C-alpha cells in the first residue's frame, strides 16, 4: 500500500522508488511534509507517535539538527505494520554575529531568567493542544515586506558569546510596517511584552503547525480570534531583544522548530 502525501503548490515533489511511500514536501532539516492514512491508523516518526487528524491527515517535521535518515511507521487499523526509511537531505548553516546588545539580554540575571522561563511557559501552553485545522495546506504568503536580515539555523554569536541558533526568518522593515497572516488560522497567543521577543503572536494552522511573529510594535489580534490569509495582525517593531526594527517569523511543528522560508519561493 502506498501512502500519498499532499501539500500545497509551494512544496516540491520528492521522487521515491515504486515500493516506497510517496512523499511530497521538504525532507530536510527545517522542513515538513503532510501525509494521509485511513482513519484509525497510527503513525510514528522514529519512536514518537504523530497526531493524526480525523480524516487520516498527519504532519511530520524535522528540526535543525536532524540526521540524514528517519523512519516512518504506519500501523493500519487492521493491525498491518509498514515501515519506510526516509532519506533526509543534509543542510549547512551560516554564522551570524550580533554585537552591541544589552549584556543582560545575552547573560540574564536570575530575576530576568525567571521572567524568560515564565514567557516560555506561556508559549509552550499556546502550542499544547494541536487543532484539527487544515490551514497549513494552503500556499503561504510573506507576512511582511523587506529584505531578509536573518535566516533559519544560523549560529548566533551575541556580544562575542556563542548562543542558540536562530530559528526563523528575519524581515527588516520600518517600524510600524504591517504584518499580515501568511495563512488562515486561529490566534493562540498575543502578548505585548515578552522579555526576549517583545510583542509576540502565535497562530495555529492545524495538526501542530504554528507560526510565530516576534518583536512587534503593535498587536491587532486577540487569542481565539480567527484570522484570514492577508489579514493585518500587527506591526513591525524592535521590542524585546532586537537591535533594530524587523519581524522574526517562526514556524513550529509542535515543539520542533521549522524553517518558514521553505514554504515560499525565494524573494527577488
């Protein structure tokens, strides 16, 4: 039996052998693909069970440091088990240096660290219950206009100190420039004053796919609000840990951080 994976036009088709699972998506670090099995089937990526929608649709995603192989397991409703070894394309990353930051933003004191952890707990809670939406199947659009100033996976060196990689796409734009929803969804979080990310919005696009928008100067949506593609959700800013006005656009599959730029063709 073949498993047919479907995704919008922005995704590329991956060739597989006749006996393999048909895949359409980005099998590389930061990428994701969408699949479909009969209702009642169970899907695992490695040893981890995957959320399967009521119609059998599911998503698999790969983090920044994913190796070159992964195993997909399907346990069908009749008990039949199928396994497929997935080949994951390797990827290299840039090194990005950012200087002249407030040192407390780089090495926070205990009180600030506690505040950061409280902010992170709110973000985790916002992504805790994946919905059965299908908005992620649409072709995404860019959420803001401007040059790309930061890319997914780059190693960040802040004030000379190596830090966590950059998980998202940065779009430089004047403060107050509009930010729009790149796809329809439901707002799960809208916070104006997170310590590191400032004005922060998270939108649920379904089955664990969430987009996030950081450093916003203005937020025009509230949690629970349904947004349509192209709707203005706020404005570009430089709140939180930012050296200038820009939008940090992130994408998650549950807690796995993905590359939103893979959803779209390269910008001119």
